[in-house]
C-alpha cells in the first residue's frame, strides 16, 4: 500500500478529530507539537503499530523525512498513513496552534 501526502493547511482544516502521530524524539515533542497529536517516536513505530489503528492517520516530524519513513513502514503493513509535508517546521511557520509540555502520552 502506498502512502500519500497532506499539507499542514489541509491537516488543520481536518480539525482535532484527525488522527495525528508525531514521530519526533521526546525533546522535540516537549518543545512543541500539534495539540491533538499522539507521540510515537520513530524508533518505536514497529512496536506501536496499534496506535495507527487502521483509520486514516497523519504522520508528522520536524520536516517530513522521518514521518515519510514511518508512513512507508505503516503502509507496508497495510495501514493508512499520510505524510505531513514540511512537518512541524511548516506548521509553526504557518502560525498554527502548538502545545508545549513534557507529556509523551499524546
């Protein structure tokens, strides 16, 4: 299964009901993330595929590289995963809401 791409504007338009997984490292997550995102560091994606749950899932990282790898892996497992183009850099540049904390549970 292939994976697609979505812009940060399109993701914001979906609202907080969109399933967003952030695959950055814990310190990056704490520095700021999409308020309704779930934190699943890239290295733990294979062990946490249940977090993708089969519904459309949008995957974000800093700039789009790591999230692209996570999407490719999830797609290989038959899961619906879409890469957020430009990642959190694009999200922040657009001035979209960012939550800052050390809660790694999402």
